[in-house]
C-alpha cells in the first residue's frame, strides 16, 4: 500500500501540487481541508509599533540629521586636536572612524565640510593630512568661553535638578552623560563644584547633594506660560492652572472623542514637579502620569537645546520617581513631546520650544552651537581661497633640517612663482593658481629639471 501511495507518479503529482501552493503564496481552502482552523495574528499594539506609525515632524527629523553630522564633525575635531602637531593623516582618521560612529569613508565625510576641515598634502611625508580650519577652531573656543561665562546659570540649573529629585541627590555618572545637554564644561567637577561647596556638596565620588532648598527656584518653566495665557488671553483659571501647551505636528489626525479627553486631562489637578508630596493614589493613574509629564517637561526645559536622548533620560527614572515606561508615556502625549528616530539615537524634543526647526527662545550656548551648525549647512558653498598649509618642521630629520636652514629655492613658471623659506617652515605664492607645482620644486632640489 505504501508503495502505491509513494510511487513515482504520485510523488511527482504531490511535488507539483506543493510547488503550485508555494508559488501562489496563499493557502487554498478546499472541500478536503475546510475543517482546518484558521488562525490570524492579532495586531501588535506596543511602543515600538506606535513609534513607527506615529505622525512624523519632518522639520525636527531633518534637524536631528543635521545635529548628528555636527556631532560627528566635533568628534573628528576632538581627535585631531588631541594630536601633538594639531593635524592627523587621513589613514589614521580612517582607523578611528568606527569609534566616533561614522559609517561612511572618512575622506568623503571630510570633503563634505570644507569650512570645518582642511585637507592638504604633507610636504615631507607626501600623504594626505587634515586639520581644523581657523573658522571652526574659533567657534569651538567661543562655545567654551560662553559656557565659562554662564557659570551662574549652570549652578542654578544644577540646583533645580537636585530639587527635582526625591532625596536631593544626583548620580555623577548620569550628570556626566548629559553634560552637553545641560551646557556643562567637561571639567565641571574641578572648575565649578569646588567654588560652590556652600550650595552643592559632593557627598561621595559618585553622588552630588544639595545643601539647602531654595524656594525661589522652585518654579517650573511651564508656570510662566500659564501666567501668560491667563493674563493675555483672558482664559479661566480652571483652564490654565494645570494646562500644558499642545502643538500637534502637521497632518496629525485626532481620533473621535480625543478632544474631550484632552480637555478633561488639561483640567486634571496634579502634584507639580517641585512639590514634595509622595501621597499619590495608586488607583488614580492619570494624576501620576500628569506629574511625570510635568517632571519631564521641566527637565527638558532645563537643557540648552530643549532635547535629550531617550537612553540618557532613562538614567533619571528612579531619582525623579518616574517608574514607568518612558517611551510609552511620551508617545501618549504627542502634542507635548516628540521622539525623533533620526540620527544616532532616539531623541526626545520639547515640541513647544521649536518653530520651523529653530529654538524660539535661544540662549548664548545655543547661538554658539548654531554657528557651528551653519558651517555644516553651508557644505561646499561659499568656498574662498584655501588656507595655506603649514609645514611642520618637527617632521624633518634633525640633520636634514640643519643643512637646509639657510636654503631658499625659487621655482618659476609662466603662471606661478613659489618662494620657499625653510627656516620659517612656510611658503608664499605670488600668483595663485589652481594647481601647486610642488613636483617641479622637488625635482629642482634633486638636481633635475622638469620640462
């Protein structure tokens, strides 16, 4: 019987039927398999699916891509500045590109931003090198100066952060991760904290404590907006006392019945961020969520650019009593927060602070960083004459440098006259052309004449 069922003719027909069924891509129900149970996958409703299906804000996403390029450029600038001579070869930078999170060739990235990086050929080693342009170096120094001058605002920001915490302490590692978002210098532990020991106390190597509470600072940023809404728009106090500014992205569709729920949520009383009241009813989840929304709103308002990576924001969950899934909570209120997945990480942005991709209320640190971003946006436009490449005399051999200290070679062509003074380690061009006849100069020094 088995030989009849699994004979060559039947096996051939079975294989052909299987090929037809697999080629169609769908399972055909017939009279012989009508009793088979049909199982359909239920649609998954999770934070990941809601993140992928949300209404996107293209201007904020575009801004995050530009900020990611600026972040990569600053990382490369830091690598170059760590070198002894202030420059680095392209070969050396290509080995480090994965450390800064760059997924393209280093040469292609450097050529995209000639206002930031200057690529030239080293006159001795004959390899391509890169250095930071003077324009970018001045902006980096300007940002550092602005941060140093705003030390009072930095101390005030740290006090408000400590007052937001449940026990008046912050972890130094979490604070180090968000130092750029808060506008802190890299050496804030040695330059700022020792000067303000009467306000900020380093309890242990990894814990920062607040000495005393300052009630005059216990006013949230949202209170200024509520006061303005109440006085200028003549709204009722019940509508503005606990309300938040709501700005939905373009194309956002409000579901039926959501307007009434949002209106009731805006009037819902809650414990404000700086109010110390741990008696939260467990059954009233909405009041607890609204308190966390207020804490997140105040935390983002204390940052320089009103944004923070979601991964670093989660370091403050326990110390700020936000024991919830932050991503799900942020996605629940798209009119207040926006999560951008562009760039290297998911970034939470305070929507009310931005208009057309720019911060509505800028600050000095933001202005300095915006000038750097303008260099990124300039790309290859408005490129003038390239800066003169510096000849690094440290690369010369001591004996060869001693022999060529008083040498001066003049190379003449029809369009260019180049005078090289090796004792100064620099060159001058009397007539600028597109190509430098460096090979002619090398051949002349070796005693050969190039036609």
